[in-house]
């Protein structure tokens, strides 16, 4: 049985060493990179099963690395950030990161987050083909693709998963907390603004959808729903 391969990207050798110790103990295969451009090269040469990515990196920062990886892969990405700021968290999630963790962190918590993200990803991969179709819109959760008005739409994994979840339950109103739990997972340590940002980005990509008979509606004081006329 092949080991799960994790690529750690951080320019602090002490952090690299600490994370490697814990991941080695858990039986993961660990690859290290200290620069963003090096991480992209390693990723393209031998794609890992998960990317653990620091934000502040030489050569290419974590945001840029995340963008490059998301162009070709939907593997799990966990961002490491030294700043406990909503901006950093939301930006990482906008770019397609699956989770984030703030430094300094508890290595045991980091391992738990890694296991949770890998578990959710594997569950999604093992599921039968999932596709939804509405006028002008097709969402395929198995292939992580979406098309609107006959053209492919570029969506990070969590954007697409959020759209799929809402569209799979037309007319049902979900609170932000329920959407965080259903789409990001019960063990995601985010805040409700994450959902607002993703909904806003979806609406920007699906403009004039009301004319097709469906839309993502805000239910003031509650949350969101996928409304079909």
C-alpha cells in the first residue's frame, strides 16, 4: 500500500523539522520545500496527496503557489499563516484552500486537521458520479467542473462544492453555520464570513441567472438558498 504523500512548504527549517517529526510518526511520506517556486516544481514532478503551504515564502508566495496548483489539481491544500487575520483566511479560501491554521500551532491539532481534510477529500473521490443540471448551468462534483451558458467556469473546489450543495437542495434555506458544516466539514475552524465571500464570488460568475429561472438568494437574517422558479 502506497503511503499518503504530503508536501510541506515553509522557509523556517525548525517548522519543517517539527512537522516532519509528527507526520513521519503518523506514517506519511513527507517532501519538503523552502521556496514557493520550488514547491510548484516538486508538485508538477510528483503530485502529492496534500499540500501544507505557508503564506510568506521566497521565490513565490503561498497565494501564488495555491493559484498555480488549483489550475491543474483539486488536491487538499492547508494554508499556514502567521497572521490571525480574517483577510488572510478568506483570501486563502477564495483561492481554493481547504483549511488554514495559524502559527504558532499545536502539532497534534495540525495532524488532526490533515486527517480530516484527507478524509473529506477521499469521501468525495469515492462517491458515485454527481452531476446537476439547470437551464444554462451544469455542475459535476465528481470531476470538479462547472459550465455556465455553454462555457466552462473556473471555480475553486469549495466554491463548486457550495454551489453543488445549494443546488442539490433547491428551495431549502441554510444558515451560514450549516453551510460551513456541510461544505467545509464539522471540523473546519472558520467563520461565517467565509460563506458570504464564496456566495458573492459565485454570483459574480453566474450573472443574470434569474433570467434562466434560478438564482442564489439571500434570506435576510437567516442565510442562503438556491431558488428555482
